[in-house]
């Protein structure tokens, strides 16, 4: 904790992420979404509407607050699903070796060579995404391969350690070796990658929503960008600029917070970085 608190960027990232978490959990309660007011369309920022209004006169800040819940929830689910797949594949390949390892690594290499975003867009359009769980599943299918390879490398190194050999000699079983010996040693690395995967899932989900391929939430930041730039042409209206830029700035700040926080975690879990300083 002392190392983390001494890293100003990490503390700033944690504060930013905490603010977004509060916005997604209690924000919708404190900031009601409100109804339409066509007579107040594209109003500039004011005390009544801090970020202005959209093409229907709805408050942009309220949409940002309500949309944060969908964005963060989908990203959290996608990262969780991807982590589960990566850990399962990486540990199985590293421990079993032989034909199992070759088959799984061939699958990993195939997944890494496929362009992720175009495939995710096709799947989102074909399967008609209507809820966060199906959306997160599609995102997770193309996020796990890189981490699976890294986990396999960690397991190949760990399985030659003395404590793993001792567990095998004592016939403690695969369950004990995986959950009591291997997983605790790779959790720090996985934690760092979890934050990175959430950042990637946010960008991918917003991009797909922006293209209108998964329109299950009208307040999602991607849908806000879609309506502002494609559907209503607000991007060409000078007074509507806050409406266009608000979701972009929300995404950028969230990505920045995730990057700073991940760098702090890496410094904590990697002693060589502290020694280098």
C-alpha cells in the first residue's frame, strides 16, 4: 500500500476509477434521466444542463451518468469471462503439455491472427445482441488468447519449482496444485491484465455501439456518439459540440484512469520496477 500511495499516477487512476464506479452505482439515483423537451434541443452548457442537451432536449450529463453503468458492466463481464477462459486454457496447456499443449496453443495462435474488431462487429450483428451478458460474451471470445499464452509461460516456469515437485511427491492432486500452488502465484499478473482487458472491452463495446450493431441501450456512450454523428448530424451544429464531445471525454478519462491504476499495480507486483527506481 505504501508503494501504491507513493505513485501519484496510480493514486490518480484509483481516484478516477472510484469516481466512475460511484457514478455507475449511485449516479443514476442522484441524477434522474428526465424526459424529452424538443424546444430545448442542443442547448449550450448551463447551470440547469452542465453539459448541454441533445437533439431531443434531454440532459447530456444525465445520459453520461446512466450510460456509465452499461459501459462498466459490459466491460467488467467481458474481462471476467476472458480471464476465466485464459486461465483455464493457459493452466491446462502448461500442466498437461504434449498434444494438449500443442492443440491449445494452435488455437491460441489462430485467435491471435484473426482481426478482433471486425469479427466482433460481425458476430454482434449476426446474433442480434440485446443484453449485456451476450454482448460481453462476444467481446470475451476475442480477448483471452494473449493472456492464455502468458499464463502458459508462467505455469511452465512454476511447474519446475520445488514446491510443485513437493506437492506432486505428496500426491496432493491436481486441484491442490492448481488452486493452492499455481493460482496464488499468477494472481498479481492476472490482476494487471484484468484492468487492461476492461480498458480494451470499453473501447470495443463503444465502437460496436457507435456503429449501431448492438443498440440495446440508448444511453450507452457509443449510442450517444452514433446519434450525434450519424443519426442527427449534431456534429455539424456548433452549439451541439458539448453533446458530441461529452461521451468522448468520458471514455478518454476512464481509459486514462485505468492506465494509471494498472501502472501502479504493476509497480507493486513487480519488484524489479521498484529496484530500477
